[in-house]
């Protein structure tokens, strides 16, 4: 992590240095307040600073003594006698106040791109990474909490649960097991959980390679085709293999030479829980598996913007090696990669849909902060009959944050604006003639989980819609039903 967020700097792990840095940043933010409505973290900070401001108390007292309501001139007269303190309210923030701000940050990263004080500005402010540092220092002092360990152990949980998917899925829905999960893993009992797959993506890919007489994935230096490694994501592997499988179908259809070796979780859940060591281990292992492909000229493509963000931005910042920087430079979001193929004239445009469709496309925060445009939206607009509306609101899920019992209700509150927009679009569709089918879409499968909870609708990944549009076009050409790739 750059500058004052460098893991190897001894100051990084010092609680006193962290406290000083939190107060320095709080002072700058208090003078700026641009982020006042981005998330629960900033209102908690500014609200507490206002509560602690002695001038504010004095001013409010003066105004109340005069009775309400007052004209502007009368208010100015009442305030003229207020003695202004020179004490900075930020200095009065307690450790608990600052801890609350840290806890309420769900690492969406939205405050970073809008901040005027990020590096190379001399203030070198990076609010999201400061919050991650605070969580890391707390975990180093107090130990990683059991719930953060469990929520970060996605590979372990996934490999066990997908061996017994029937039992694991039953436990996800049963009241007493949910109470147990709440007690041990801190997952709110009402949080909808993803299903465990009966066949993982890794098993599907391996079977497919065997059926095609191809061995395990190795980088090929000779092939003239565009080459990519699919980072299938732990969620795609264990919970929703349809997404990486659809990615394989669409990428191969468009002439991409593909590899999909088994990967570990990108490490974001560990980082969110302050478990930096676990995150580093995951990052190093993924880097060792992806490095040979990157050196052979492969792009690394992921269907989940959070994982893309980790590989692209956080691995180079955490590991600070040439290899990590090369991986970051080779990483592409799936939509971004496919759209680049289109720009190069290499994307098959034979797409079809069954009728008019309105897509409510939710924009994931971690895609926005990569500043690569909204390429999944652009690709969906290529499908005849599809009209896309942006749902550009944070869903409040943000990885594991919205799963935790202490933040679950708050996370549903954050999702209200996105939910309301989907409801308005549903009304518009119902009133239209002919009424288009409304399909809610997000690149982020965890955002999809949240929106399924709050809207009561199924939420699809754009790559699934794109795959279906190719199949529909094939079926129309052959005069049959849309088929399924074997
Ligand atoms: S993070 Fe930056 S933009 Fe946001 S309130 Fe602080 S100084 Fe302002
Ligand atoms: S990263 Fe997101 S949640 Fe955290 S402080 Fe910034 S805007 Fe708020």
C-alpha cells in the first residue's frame, strides 16, 4: 500500500501512528466533507465531530435562548455574543469514535476516485486503505475475529460444502443452523446465502478438458489467437458455476484461446476482515499460478469486478513486486475484455433475444473505481430488443460486510435507493405497450444476492444474458430451440 499505507513500513503496524494518521485524515475530511453521503462511515465521522464541537453547542444554545424561529438578521445578532473556542473537535474524537468509522467502512472504494487529496497530492490521502490498515492493526493486536476467519475461508468452506451440497444447502435454509451460523460466523440469520454447487466450475472444466483430450492448462507461446486465463472466482467455482461456464462459452466462441487453472479466493474477504497474512498468502499463490501465463502474453480475465480490482490494484500495492505489477497490468474485467475484442473487430455480433427486454443494470462500485467504463452495459446494448437502464446506486453488500449480523440491517438500508429504482422500472415496464420483460443484472454476484433479497427478483450476470443471446441467434438460424453447450 503506497506511502503511509505501506505494509513494510514499521509505522504501518504502530497503533499510535495509526491513531495519528486517523486524526490527520479526519481533520482533512472535516474541512472537505465531499463524501458526506457516500456511505455510513462519513456521516458517523462528521456527525460525531459536530456533536463534539463546542462552538456548535454554544451557537445552538444562543439560538435556543432567543426562541425559534428567527430571521437571519436576528440569528446573526444572537450568535454575535457566542465565544468561539479554538479547540479542534477532531482532537476530541475518542478511539471508540474512530473505531466506529472504521467498522462502518465496507470498502466500496467510492471515496477514493472523487477525493482531491489522493496521491500525488501532498496529503497522500487514501481513505479506503486507511480503513483497511485500521482493521489490520486491530487484528494484529487482538487477533483475527472468528467470524472474519470463517468469512475469509471461502476456499475451505467451498471445498467442503460442494462435497455435501444437499446437506450444506439445507443448513443454509434451516432456522436452527442459521442461528448457529449467526453465533459462530456472525452471519445474520436472515441474510440470504448463495447455493452450493453440485459440480464446481473446476470439476466441470477438468472434465471438459479430458473429454477434448487436452491435458492440464499450460501457457502456449505460439498460438496466434487472443489468449486469456479465466480467473473463475471462488464464488463462481463453488456457488455459481454458470457464470464462468458462460464466460468460457462466449470467450471461446469469439476465438479466444482459454486456460482456467484452479485458483484461490482473490483475498478480498480476508483483507476486509483485517487478516492481511491470509490475504498475502492467497495473493502469492494466485500470482504463482498466473505468473507463467502473464509472461506468455495472456490476459487475466475475471467476471467479478471485486476480484478484478484485487488482482489489478491491490496485489501490486500489497506485494510490490514486478510480477505483481505485470499481473495487475494484464488483468481485465470480463466485459472490458470482450468489448476490446469488439473494438478490434473480433466479436461475433450474431445475437438475438426472445422479445423486448428492459435490463436494469446495477453498476458495481468496484467496477466504477477501475475507471474502465461500463462495458457489460455496452455489450448488452448490442443485443437486438434490449434496452438498458443504469441502476447506479451502491447495493450495500460489499463482500462480507452486509452478511454480518451487526451491519445487516444497515446494508439493507444502503440498498434502498437501488431497490426503489428497480421497483420504478418494473412499474414503467408494466405500463408500457407491449410490456418489456424486466431483467435485473449485475456483474457482481454478491450485489446480485443483495438485490435478490431486496427486490424479490432473480438477478443475472451479463455474461449469462450474452451467452443466451448467442444461443438464441444460433437457434433462430437452425430453426430450433436455444441449445446448451456440452
Ligand atoms: S475522503 Fe477526500 S473527498 Fe472524501 S471527505 Fe475526505 S478529503 Fe473529502
Ligand atoms: S470505501 Fe466506501 S464505505 Fe469506505 S469510507 Fe469510502 S465510501 Fe465509505
